[in-house]
């Protein structure tokens, strides 16, 4: 799940990390790295649970096991989580190649059966690509 800034066509980044208590309503603030525009995603407790179950990388945490495991398995089969540190590493990559690098790393991670992209996975992927 991503929010795109309609002005910049940039993927918005999580600007505010929501409170970790599960079962509560959730507010996530996304910020456009281009123009600084912000949007807030407000969910009720059920939606918050759904969002967590879908493995959305809110604040870089991986989703805890949830009753909606089946939904997650079917909807996010090809989806990988990036840890906060891994995202920061990716941000150092020049913008014009970032999406390509991201795809390459995710392809490698999937080949390795990883469900999460960590700095270590990035290093391994780079080594694998001869970088
Ligand atoms: Zn923008």
C-alpha cells in the first residue's frame, strides 16, 4: 500500500510512527519527500487490525501473526517488507535508479525466500549482482 503525491507523483513516506498498541485506532501520517505535503490515514480498530495483518510496513515493523493470516497470504504473496534501516539504505541510492535497485533487491530476496528486506539482504543482493 502506497500513497502517491498527486503533485509530484512520488511515493509518500511515513512521517509519524503510530502507537504500537494493537487493537486501537491507528493514525499514520504520510509525507511527500518532494513537496512536503502530508496526508493522514485514520483507521478504526478493525481497519487498523486489517492494515497490520496485511503486513504494511508501518514504522518499519513486520506484522505480527494475526487472525487474518489467510487474507495476508492471499493478498500480499509477492509483497516484501523493508525494515526502516533498509529503507534508509535505499534512500542513499540516486533517485533515478532507486526503483530499479529496489526491484532487483526484492527479486533477490524472493529468490532467497526472504519475507523482509534488511540491510543484510541488501548487502547479499549487491554481492550477488557483483556490486
Ligand atoms: Zn509532493
